[in-house]
C-alpha cells in the first residue's frame, strides 16, 4: 500500500481498535447509557458511527471511480505525510457540539450487536476501497462534506478516524458520568 494511504488507514484502524476495546468491556446495561444531560445512548452512538462510515464509503467509492473514469485520477508520487490534513476539523467543528444531518441520526431503538456487525462491515468496505485506491493521488480527488465543504479523499479517511475518536471520547464521558459513586470500588 502506498505510504500516504497506509498512513491514513493506519490512523483509522488504530482508532477503531481503541473504540472496540472500550465497547468489548461494556456490560449489557451500559449500552443504553446516555449522558445525564441527555443525548444518544452508547448503542446509538455506535449506530451513528456505522451510518457515517457507510455513507462516507459511498462517497469515497463514487469519487474514486469517477476520477478514474474521467481521467482526473493520477498516480500518487508524493510521500509527504497527510496525517495533519484535518487540523481544521479538530480546531473547528469538532471543538464543540454538532448537529448530525437527518440521514445519519440513529433510530431510538438500537440493537448493539447488530450495530457492531454493521460497523465491522463498514470497515471491511473501507479496506476494500483502500485496495482499489492504492497508488492513486487521493489529494486531488474531492467530495463535499455537509459541514466542512470539499475534502480530498485522504481527508475523508482522516475525518472518519477523527469523528470516531470524538465519539469514543463521548462514550468514555458517558460511562464515567453514569458510573455512580461505587465505580471502581472493590
């Protein structure tokens, strides 16, 4: 795999491993936990993550294939890091509350095990996309994000990782805030 693509995929995979480590340790009742101030449950957050990754994958595949078909996709010749290509996301939209577009708002009743399967399927799709995208200059292919505007395809993969990290932090806060006074006591 080309260096730049491997870099962003590795970031996404590391974030996913962290998320799954937290989710694997959940007790059944924790899946329905929400922040005391309200909001989505842990299960709904996982559903949202898979919805975002699945819809993003459609954009990734379409943009890549359209670029190849139109002849605008070229071979990647740079090995410069793209790891910080989403710094504006961290400093901008990700720094405060966001409202999800309706097409990625999870339903009220979510089956955690089904969502984990869908999340794994979406990640398998990302790996399939990466195999198809390998060697292509993904910085030259863009697709608009509904909030941030045009992102190149490296940025899209980084967005998926950063978005997942943002919600992982949210899950960790929910678990901390709902643990109660006896949390951690032996």
